C-alpha cells in the first residue's frame, strides 16, 4: 500500500480504539472549554449550564459504574451511576446558580469559580472555536469525542510529515505516528481540553522548521508564523515559550553554520526571526488585551485558584517551591525512568542524525519543561503540563532507528538523491502523495 494509505489505516485504527472510552475523559478544565464553545453558539447561561453539567456528570457516573464493576468488594452492589449523576448535577448546578444569582454573569464561561480565575479561560478562545462545529453537528458527547479524535489523529499525521520531510524511510515515519498515539501525547490530546490542539500546532511549527532546513524557507517560515499566531489564541503562554525557544535555537544554528563557513541557506535565521517576532508580538498583544500576567499566574498557583488571600511575597515563595519541586520530580522519574530514557533516546537520535533539526526539536521539547516550571504542582496528574517534552522521543526515536532500517531495506533512488543533495527537489514526493 502507498504511505498515505498506511497513514489513514493507523488513524482509523486509533479512532476505532477510542470508541472504548467515549465518556470518562473529562478533566476539571473540560467544563470551562465546553461552556465557552456553547456560549459561542449563542446558548443562554441556563442552557449552557444544563448541557455542560450533564456532560460532566454523565462522565463521572460512567466512571463510577466502571470502577464498581471491578471492585473486589462492591462489584455485586447496585449500579452507582444514577446516584452519582444526581448528586453531581445538584452540586454543580448549585455552585453555578449561586454565582449567577450573585451577578457573576460576564464572559463566555460559567462561573464555577471567581471571575479572576475564569479570566484565565476567557483568554483562550482557540480550543472552544475548534470545538464548536463538532458539538453543533454531533451533540455534546459525541462532538467532544470527535473533536478529540480529529486533533489527535492530526497530530500523528504531522509527525509522519515531519519525518518524511527529513527523508526518513516510510516504516519509521509510521513508527513516529504510532508513537504519538500510544505515548502520553495521544492520551493527553484525547482529553477534552486545549492540550491536543496545542500539541498539533506545536508540531506544525516543528514541520515548518524541517521545511526551512530543507531550503523551503518561505513555506517553513509561514508555517512557523501561522502556528505561533494560532497558539496565541489557544494558550498564549505556549506561544511565548515556543517562539522564544525557536528563536534561540535558530540563532545558535545560524551562528554555528556561519562560523563554520558552511554554504547553507537562510532557514535557521528565518526561523529565528519568526521566533523573535512571535515572542515580541505575544508579549505586546497580551499586554494590550490585558491578559493575566505572570504574577497573576503565580498567585493562582499559590492561593489554590484564588481561594485564599494573595501572597505578599509570591515570587520568593515561587522560587522556594521550585527548589522543592524539581528534586522530588526527579526522584519520582528515577523510580520509574521510562520518561528519562525516552528523552535520552530521542535526543540521541535527533542530534546524531539531523543535528540542525535536532536543535529545533530539543528547543520545542524544552517548552514542556518551561510549562511545568511555570506550574510546579506535583499533584497535576497525567503528565499534562510537561507533555510537550514527549515530542522529543516521538520524533527522535525513529531517527535513532534510521541506520538500522536503512541497512535492511532498499531505499528508493529519489530518497538517496534527496539525502545527498539535501534540497527540496524531492520533498513533494516525500509527502503523503508518494
């Protein structure tokens, strides 16, 4: 079969497997994004609250029923779903109604917490806009599921495209796509929150870097700029982190090439310039729109979402928490070193096989650590905050395996010519149409 057929098969298989968990993926952030999407559709606050609470509570009830079925003590008892559903609805509806009655009716989200906290989600319209056509076409439950499947499958396809741009054998491109689905990237992207779209847009920027290094500078730079602009709407902190990291990586690569006297194109410099413009634009636009600042984010962290009074010396406490967090984080990683081993393998593959591209990939993965450092909360589950770091093994491990595969298979002539010339002449044939 053609590569594009295999890409489609992998995506379809992944989607079918997700039918096992249509419900039960909700997170504390899901209700805020869903309410935002329903509000954009023109729903009233009451209708939005009813639909959002029904979705969240049905998910919790389904999880409670599943858990009891395999509970060695309580599996023979009656189905707890109806009781969990009723209690959840009453509790959630009471919180929303009380705050609405108190006058907290502004914005697109529902007043689950204070206006100050909800402001964090009000400045993230990207994912609700993406979610809107799915919930309109398929309803809330199936719409949220379909949106998650589409954005996750798209992330895997982007990994395939990145590796094909680097002229990696098709089998390893499909391996990268599969790794994206089975590692925490896929698990996180399937949850109904902004991280799935954030991962896909970040991978689009990485693809732009690969194109720029392949002397398709204009196309690559446009992809990087477009991704950063879209990321601003999804989560502007990630746009800032990614723009800054790509700017530094591009500048370092360009300077190293210039010092070595290598006759290479302007790709790294163009990406560095795009990153600088993206970082500066993010800061200026966020200030102009009065987005929550870094200080506000620190207060949110230290006051349990503003449930307690503001800290007098937030940055000093934040630095102390950082000093406590990372040794504990590292201790837990050493206990279960899969993540560290995967990072090492990905870095080795990226830097040994494609050093310039490896620099951009490392910079992108580093944004996961920056996100985690901005929220040093050891209780956040699922590796959600640091998930972007998993892009390093997703793309880097296939590069690490490349010598083994190339030694066992006959590489098409156009691939060998593309590797020698390192130009974009054969790049269109390296895509899905090959």
